[in-house]
C-alpha cells in the first residue's frame, strides 16, 4: 500500500520528513480491524512526529517493532477486514476512527495511522460515521473534538452560565471548545492571532474574541476579558502552556478552574502561585477522551449539535504540505486529506448541516 512515512534518519520540518512510500499493508490481529481509509485529518501531533520533538516517536509504542511511523490520528473509512474475535463490525461498515488505542494516541504513539490506504485499529476505536457528513468532514474532528469534550464536560464540569476563556479559539481544539460552550449555555471569549480566526471563533459560538497580537499587560487583558463576558472566567481552556499559563492563573475567577491538555509553547511553567492558593483556583490536567466519552461526544455530531470545522481539503499528495501549514500556524480550524475518496463531497448519505467552513488563512 501507499503511505506517508516518517523515518528516524529524516526527522525535521514536515515538508521534508514526511515522504510517500510503498510499504507492506498491515494484517489484523485479534480484536483488530483493517479500515480502508477514505479520508484523514491533520493534527499537530504529527508535526511533532516529523520534527522528533519534544521526543522522538521511535522509542515507544509499536515503533521499535516496525521501524517506521505512519501517522494520522483522525480518519474515516470502510471496514475492509476483521481479526479474530471481532463480532460488532463487519466488512463494508462505514466508520469514524477515534484515536484512543489502549491509552496511546493512535497514529502518534503508534504507527499504522490514517495517512495510508489502509489503517490498523482496535475494534473499540470505531464509531458509526455520521450519515450527514462527507468523508473529509467525518475524518477531520475526532482527536481535537473529543479532547475538548473531555476537558470541558468531564474534567471542568462545564455548565450553563459559566464564563470561559479559550486560548487558540480559531484552531483545532478551540473551535470545538467554542461550540461546546454555546451548546452548554456558557459564555466564552476566544483568544486568537488574527481577525479571521476571531470571526471563526464567533461563528462557532464564542461570545467575543481578543486578538493577542495587540499587546497589553496582564491586568489590562484580565479587565478586557471581564468586560466581554461579564466577569472573570470560571474556566480557562489551556493548551498553549509556557506563553500563556501565568495569565491563565491570574485571570481565572476565585475558585475557577484552569484545565490543560498540552503545552505547544513549552512545558516548563513559571507563574505566581499566590494567585492560585489565595483565590483557591484549581489546575486540572486532561488528556485524550475515554472510549465512552468518545461515543457520547460523537452522538452530538450525529445529532448535528456539534459540527466539524473544516478549512481546506488536500489530495493524498498534500500530506507534507498540510503539516507544514499547520507547523507555520497558517491554518484555521481543521485540515483534511482525501485518501480513498476521489473528490470532496463523497460519502454523505443523509441530510444535515455538515461542516462549518473556515474562511481565509
């Protein structure tokens, strides 16, 4: 099969590290399924895999066994083959793949991801494909949406009336955080790097946005957040880390929660802890969603209450370019890759709202 592969000797910028190769197709083991990939989604985890940062993927998961990394942590396709013990899925089933593989992020901490004609997954990674979505729409949302769902719904206990600050509100995580806040009846202010991303955050349900390129001190920023959502945030949605965390702790309301799932700007955090203990704020760590959370979150997509947010769709030859755009922060929302699908728009079998389209970039 054809697959986009990273190898240890060429780790570096995504445009150079990701190469299209002919490799042996995987075979399913017990409780495993082979999916013919129709489309795949692009996430920052495979920018990291290409760079070999913050750690190389080749020292863990199943990489030592195979010696290559086939990335892609989001995908949609058709069940091609099932292994021993699989009874709930059969060849021909149309599925979305969620990336929790026995606690590892499939297609990042493991190989055999979705940037290939065929992907190998565990049976509990499969979800029914929402009929109102095209292949590229269905492939684009799982990792970031399910992560945002766990952060806000499970870990932070999001509820009606909450005020929420969302860092990176125009990106892959933030666009789903905006939608979840709106669905829950919470007000949110998104922090973005351009007016285009701000407009997308509002389109996804944010009450307002702040352009972070217009520099201001921490106190002025906190005051503006309060003015936009009527008070200090009860929840701060964090995934930036080093560059933003001191502000997150400062700006959160007394008794508020800072929920964090990553640190794209650096993981060594330096902040004034007095703002934490004297105001009794909480720092909550969160990782990818459980199998049960993925299923609950996917029901909201099937009902049209949460929608994928799609910026661009590339052909199968565009995997390296797509990751380089993400690396350079030149994208809005999510990027999809057509793999087995011949063109955009295929796969939709029922009426429904489909994806929110991101403009510009």
